[in-house]
């Protein structure tokens, strides 16, 4: 499967928000919905690719967050990064991707942001979030 291409409707962010979302000191709270309807919130490292409007989270298929999404494909999710009184939330629909090329691409973006490669356990996947709403304050 080819790598994601830029979407004409990709959300636009300011230069200051782009810098905030790229800061390697930060992690985000990632919210998915469990099959019973309750929220699951986990701290994650992530990348933001403004060129195609995708946020990516590296994980394994057996993780609670991935299992939540596999149980309800196309679910809405939120990533919220906070630093004091500055914050940004990226919302959109999420897909668990197993394609090796896209997982490797996600890992390269992760390594670029965090200056080290992500773990590579068996069953590694990338969650791709097609961001359609961005909320922020003081960024």
C-alpha cells in the first residue's frame, strides 16, 4: 500500500502550533473508546505530519488502544499534548495499520521527532489518525 498522500482538506495549523507539536519533550494523552463504551486514555509519543493531516502512534496490535480500534474500525480518537497552560488536541478517525512500509515510515518519523528509534516488538503497528479537528490554546 502506498504511503499516505497529502489530502486537499487537511487541517492547517499555525507555525507556532506546528513547532509545539514537533517538540520532542512532550507526550500526549491518547483517548480511544473501549467496546463497553468507556474511555481508555494512555500516554503516548506521537508524530504529526501536516502534509497529509495524519498523526501517528506506534504501538503493538495487542495493546488496549489498538484492540479498541480494531473492534470499531474508523472510530474517533483524540490526542492531547499539554505543556503548562499551552495545549493542543488533535481529533479524527483512526486506523490500525499493519502494512510494513507504512509501519516503517511511522517509525522513521518517530525517530526524527524523538531522536531514537521506537521499540520494535513483535506485532508492531502504527495507528494513523486522519485529523479533521485541531483545538489549541497558548501555542
